[in-house]
C-alpha cells in the first residue's frame, strides 16, 4: 500500500476541518453508522491517506455525533427558510413505518413547485411515535410537524397517503378541520388491484412454483454455475434470476419476465442429471404454467408501466392519473387470453380498477377533485378527453370559479393577461369628474360595469383562451410549458402551481423509510430515535448538505 498512496507529511488545522467535514458528509450521504469512524479498517485507511490527520486530528464517534447534530440544525433552518419563501400551496405525503428495533416512525415529505417551475421535495420528519397510531393521534402529529417548520395549515393543498384504516381516518379528520384534500396513493391502489387479481388458485400455484424454482437456483451453487454455462451455449443474456418480494407487486412481474427470458437455459440445466437428480425434476414448471406466465407477463405489463410513471419525482404525475386509469381499463379490456386463469386475472383486474378508481372522474359542486383539477391544468390533457363532453364543460366551469376566486384573493391589477383591456390610472381627470352622474360609482363606466366585473371577465377570458388552445404533446414537459406561458396566463398559472405539485403516490415517504431502514440496521439499532430522525433528515435532504448550500 505504501508504494501506491502518496501520504501528506503534515496536516494543518484548516485541512483537518475539511477532512472531518468530508467524512461526515460521506457518513450522511451513504447512510453509514457514525460508529464507523471507530472501526479499525476505517482508521487504517485514514492512516494510509494522511498519517498526521489520523494521529492528531481524527475525532471519535461522540465528536461526529455533535457535528451531525449541528449540521442537522443548519439544514433544518435552510429547509424552513426555503419553505417560508414558497408563494404557492404545498402538498404532503405521509406514511407510518416500524424499524428493526420495533420503533414506529411517521414519515412526512413536502412537495411544491419553485418559482422557475421545478419540482421540489423536502423530507420534513421521520418522527418517532410513542403512542397508538389512531386517526386522532396522527392528526396531532401531522400538525406538530407543520408547527415545527412554521407552516400554516392553510398553506397545505393535499396529503397523499396509503390506504391503512388509521391513516384514512386521520386524513378524514384533517380534511374536516383544515380542508386538506385526501388522496390515496395510486401505487398502493395498483398493488391492491394486482394482488387481488393474482390470488386465483391456479395463478397462485404457478407463482409458488416459480418462486421455488428461483430459490433453488439461488441456493444451489452447482445449478447457478451450470445455468451460466447453458446461457453462454444458447447465446442468452447471462442475467440472474429475480426473487419477488411480497410488498412490491411489480417484483413479481420482474420475476416472471426474467424466468421467461431464461426458460430454455433453465429447462436445459434442470434436465442435466448432474444438477437435478431423477427424483427432483419437479423444480421445472409444467408447460401449462409456462403458458400462464406468458399471459401474466402480458397482463401485468401495463400495470408495470403505470407504476413506474406514477412513482416518479422529477415530473408532475397526479395530472396523468385519469388518463392512466383509462389506459389501464382499455388495456385490460382488450387482452385476449386462452387459459381460464388468464381470463380470471383480467376479470378481477378490471373489477378492481372500477371499484377503486370508479369515482376518480367525479365532479362535485361542494368538494374539489384535485386529481381532475390537476389534469385540467396540465396542458397535455386540457381537452379533457377522459371525460364526457358534459363533464368536461362542468370541469372547465369549476376552473373558472377557482380562477375568479384566486384573482379576488391575490388581485389582478398587475396581471397582463392575453385578453386584458388597457385602462388609465386610477386617478380621474377633471373632465371625468365633471361628467360623472350622481348615480355613477367611482369604479363604474357608463354601462354600469364595475372594475371588479371587468377583472372577472378578464380572468374568464384567460381560462377560455387556455382551454381553446391545442393540447401539448404527451411527451413534452407541462412544467416547461407553464414556465414559458406563465405571463400569458397569470391567474391560471397560480392554480397550476397549487395542483401540479401533487405526487400521485406516497413513494417519497416510502423512500424516507428506505433511508431510515439503512440507518436503523442491526449495527445501528442502538441509535436513539432522535438521531435516527436527524440522520434520515440529512440523508433525504442531502443536496442541501452535499453541495455546500449551508
């Protein structure tokens, strides 16, 4: 090692601070345990890189813990300051998770569109929960998270959450108390639809046999080695088999897809007497099971596409949900399968989509439908083809009402809409004062039209102009369109920022728990719940840490 590493002879205090900061950022970014700095291998590596730093400056775990706490507070203040400057509504995602140490946490993330129309997300909390997860308690905890960041409840547009009964009860209470829209995670809904459709007896048996086959090759070194040889002989990609996970339905799709890709190398390997003794040929699937897997791959493919699309964080997703649901319904309805089990899957999936998303296009006079409103404010879907013509007109009317309300709230005197007429200054000339009749108000013209009436008409014209233009191609970014057209549609752009920031899934909260799971590994099970929250907060908001913003 000495011949390959150039060691620094000395290390100044300033250089030591830089190295210590770099180590802390590595621990946070890679979600490593703070105790790592006391591991022999880590200290030996530092010694090779810089003996002077190792001997005189390398801090212990307690010092890094103090530095982590300091960085947490600095990052917390930066997030708080950023959210204070957001002028549009915010959306939350929320979920509950239990660590290996059987401690429960509430994960909350916050989503909004920046001034330049970029999708932004912050982790707000991985709050340790010490009481029962009742709806009333979750309501209180959600309010505590907002209070911690000085976020007023009136600034929240919606919460995306899973379908757990306690979370649903909490969202119902929050909707009643604060008017927040409650949106069930589209990813969880897809999971429920698919899992129910896969419960058919013959399908369940085929998937069980598939899992057993995968497990056999995972466990047997001889079988996996022979499989690689057969893959090479048959010129098939040397991809490893995939074991599905019960909590992720699309892992079942990936398992099926990989098995079908490797069918013939697998069959050839299992036929080899060196690999499979005569009495163990049951590992191979029956021909009718392979046929069923082919149909399941075809039937699950549209759901996989929908899951990937709806779980993205880089672009707006909630606005595409009505069209995705319509597309899934069409894909399922058009599927033509030969096996009875394949037909059963299609029937169950079609029924599940109708039951769970049947009201997605419902327009109510007394309650907003944020999914439909987001779709209407997405220029790709503004023709509202997923609605009947009558419902399309009603939804456009709802947008007009919201736009007028927005204009009255924020004022449109500085808006330069595309249809706005030119007006003089508010001060009347001597001639205008002389010609004013006794019944004229200061804001009326000769036809009795008030300034407020004129402003309302400007907003209505703006809405109608928006819906009258051609739809944006589906492969283009609606946020880029809004960035370029915000000046043409000043009032509608404010509505768009409030609704297009809503994610279709609670995946961001689940990613918090993935990070928390790494931090709460067995080696770190002794971490206090407060330190788990701090490390997760830093890991999930790492761009603020990594690039030196704080």
